[in-house]
């Protein structure tokens, strides 16, 4: 929107300010010269070439519930796995209104300026009902989305938290294979999704606001305990004093918790995402954390534990999807649901009938 | 502890007051004359004879993780099912300290005095970690437990909420077959367990306290929406005024929610469980509810929906338990977990190997 520098003559000023394009050219450029329906091999090879359009398409395949896509998704992941696991994974949570998007925009831009490639994913099981309650569209991070080295993907949808979590875990693999070295995983600050995000990240960052008068009360104990760092956002202007008080209060509270297995002492920090203040300090803390846990072996240990958990989750989701995909079971399930509706059977009897068909 | 009425002579007074027995005779009596390891047929026949010891034993079998018990559990449930479904099922929730145990003691005794047979079950997934955080032992309802027509069973334990919920659902069937006509299902007022309890009860009762200054803030929206009645407990003495104010506030809040599918307008009531005040009014509201929903068909509709949900839950838990019970899978699982530990495989590869063994 700035005036063109060359036009300093008064005559040329009449041209007026430049109008913004209706198309985001940076994003559009990435989509050029790429097939609409590439094969698995093409897709993987483009992912390894750091092609974000291929990454997007692959994530869409992972998120699909169609049987043929599920098979393709498994192949893609298998081929990407040897190239994954090289990033650091940060979980970010906080109640609605705390400024998660603004924080991610500001933090993400800082990371890009430091030469990092940043991917943003979201775990929001509620969006399957309310459709896009957070991060519904990319425009919420309109500056970050323009960065060539940033990738933002709105929430995976799904019926269950387990399903959403699985898709996000698999998307992490693909982002890593595409060469992203910091993965930010955002979640809403309510419900069980924090536990899911905790199970797939290395570092957990809790965003808070000061001055609501319930500095400690409002936080679920479990979420406080998970945090590796508490960031008090909107610490600017008239808010600054309250934010400093809150920082002390959180620090006192954090000291009451037993020491973490990671041997890391969680830090409380102030920031103003809107004014880009306090961002580099947060990155410093995150970097210190990774230095600590990579030295003492906790990083490697935690990833292994997460992999074991993931193994069991993968098995259980496959058992279910294979069972319900069986054609004769599909037909019988409809019959049994109808029988329940007409009080002709019980859930146990119906389950027994369906389970027999499997063999 | 009262003096024996017959001993009115001063000479006899020297005998002193009667000492309490170390054994609760009422409870002990029920356990007499019953085998320690009855067969499935004996167990079911005793359950139908309203034998509470048999009921206890059957619930223990349901809660067992041993493979042979799981088979026996299914047989017991199958045989009890034709005699079940005749009770009303009430879910009761509220944060720790709200007085759930005292309320259930008071409400339960009232129901017994009205000629009802009352069973109390608990859903508390946290107890599998903290062991008995609520209703850890029966002594918390020491009067109700002495009633011949009351049965109190502490929390089922389990690794997952799903597992705990399944056991509770099955225990409901057994309680109904034993002739209990009101089933109270208690849950802690935090986390996801309310949803589980809601999926197995007809009426949902939320206990609250007045005067904490956070009448509305402290309540998760989802739980408020589930409530068919809000009971403000400890509405006595100096608390009474605040309780009345809270009642108005809750009533206003309840009116803001959309109408329920049940066509029932949730009621807010005051009570003092400790002083047995307001208890019969609560029962009146509960009775009105059942009159409403049995007339408009919602009662039958909701039970059917719950049965469909239960069908899917039963299938999924069986798929898992059968998979992990397979001997060759057990051995391979150990190997694959070790391989993950030694970075020799990925969760996906490992899952694939295990899933192949199943076929």
C-alpha cells in the first residue's frame, strides 16, 4: 500500500496508492506447475523437494476417510518416515481470547527471520461439530502465511479426538519430510486435546493472560503440570503491571510442583505478541530446553515413549477401521441398529452377531 | 450406643453403654451361606433372588481383566439382560467438596423409606491413578450401607475412561436384575466422565454450592447443558441467603439455553443434605421428569440411542481385547516395543507387523 518510491513527481502522485491483489501471489506461485492428482511416488518425491502444494495434497489424503486414500496415506507415510524426526515439535495451548493466533504469527515470523522453516498444525476436536472454531481459515495469520518458509494448515476434522490426533501425528511426519524444522501444534485450551498434543510434542507452551483475578484458579491442574513454559501474553501498556504480578504468582505456583522427569524447571515469561515484544526471549528458553533434554537423554526417551503410545493407537484405529469397512459387517450393522430401534435385541447380542461375522 | 431399655435398675447401669460391634452385622449377615466361587448359573440364579453378595461377586468378575472372567462376565450379563432395564438411572455430579456423598446418603435413605431399592455406583477414571479419590470405601455412607434395600459399590478401576464406563454400564444391568429400581451413578465433577455418565443415565443431576462468587464462571458449559436439575447443596444456616440468590442466577442462566430434546425444562432446587432438607422435593422433580419423558416418548428414544452407542463401544472394546489376548501377538508386541526402544523400527512399521499376525 506504500507509495512507489520512483514516483516522486507531483504529476505521478495522481496514480494513487497501489491496490492489494485479490490473489495472494506468493501462495499462488507455489501451486503452479503441479498436477492435481499426482501418484504416490510423485507426491513423495515432491514432498522431499520441499514442495508445499504436494504437502497439502498429502495431508488431504491422510485426512480422507475413503478406504483407497487410507491405503495411499499409509504408503506416503512409510516413504516419508526415513526423512522425518528431524524437527522440534512445540505444543501451544491457551483458552480462547488469549491470543494464540497472534502469538503464532509473531513467533513464527521470528523463527523464519532466524532461518527456520516453520509449520503450524492444529488439534481441535470441537471443530468437527462447530466447524472451524479456531484457525478456521488461514487469514488469521495473514503475514505468516505469505512467508515462503512457513506452512499453515487448519484443523484436521474427525469424529473423535483419537482420530484427529492420529491425523495430526501423521501430518507432523509429512511436514518434517518437507524439511520444516520447527512444528507448532496449536490446541484450544479446554478439554482433553492438551493431553493428545502433549503426547506428540517435545515442549509444551501455555499462554495466559494477567489480571483476570483468577491467575491460579482458572487453570486446570493437569495443564499447568504439563507446561514447560508459561507465557503471559498481552503484557503491554496498562496490562504490564498486572502481567508482572501474574508472572511472580505463576512462578511461585510452579515451584510447588514436583520436579519434572525432564529435569527441566518450567519458566514463566512475559510477551506482547501484538507488539512483537518478548519473542526472542521465548525462543531462547525453548532453545535452552532442547539443549538440556538432548544432553540428559530425556528428549530421546520421550520420543520413544511417544512412539510406543503411537504404536498402540495405530493398531487400535486400524482394528476399528478394518472392522467397519468389511462389506458384510456394514450390512449387518444397519440391521442390528434397526433391531435396537425396534427393541428386538440388546447391544450385547448385536455386538456378538457382528463380531462373529468378522471371523 | 443407646442404653438397653430393659436395664432400668441402678444396679444394672454399671454395665455401661453398649460397645459398637467391630463387624457390621447387617452387612455380615448378607454374606452368610453363600459360596466363595459359585458357577455362572448359581450366580445368576442368586442375583435373580436379589442376593447382594452374588451381585458383588458378579461385579468383581466384570471388573476382572483375566480372560476367563471376561468370558464368564459376558455369560452373566446375557442371562441377566432379560431381567434388566426396569430401573430409573440417575447421574449425579459436582466438584469435590460439594457434598456428593452426604447427598447420596440422604437421598438414598429417603428413597429406601419410600419403598425403593437403591444401588449406588461410581464412575471415577482418576481412581485408577490416585486409588479411591472418591467413594474409596463404603464408610463414607455409613447409614445408607446398613439399609437392607441399598447397595453401594465403590468405583470400578481401569486404565481408560472407556473401560471404566463399560464396567459401570454392565454393573447397571446386574443391579437391575437384582431388583434395584433406582440406580444412582456418581461421578467427580471434572473432566470427561460426565459425558460417559450422561450416556448411561436417564436424568442428570448437578450439585452446586452457593457463595463461591463464581456461580456461573466455574461451571463448564457442557455440564450445565447436560443437567436436568441443579441442586444447590448446603442451603442452610448462614448459607441460605446466598443459596437463594444462586438459585435465581442459575434459573436465569438455564433459560438462556435452547430447549432440550426431552422437552423438559431443567429445575433449580435448594437442599441441605446434612439436615435432610429439600430431599423429598428433589424426588418430586425427578418423578415429574420421568412422567414427562415416558409420556412424550423421549425416555424410550434416549435408551435406544444409548444402546446404539453401547453397541459400538462393546464392539470396539472386544476388538482390542481379543487382539491383545492373542498369544503370538503378545510375544511380537514385546519384541516391537523393544525395537522401538532401540530405534530399530517406527510405530507404523511395528503396527503393520502386528496387524499381519492377526490374520
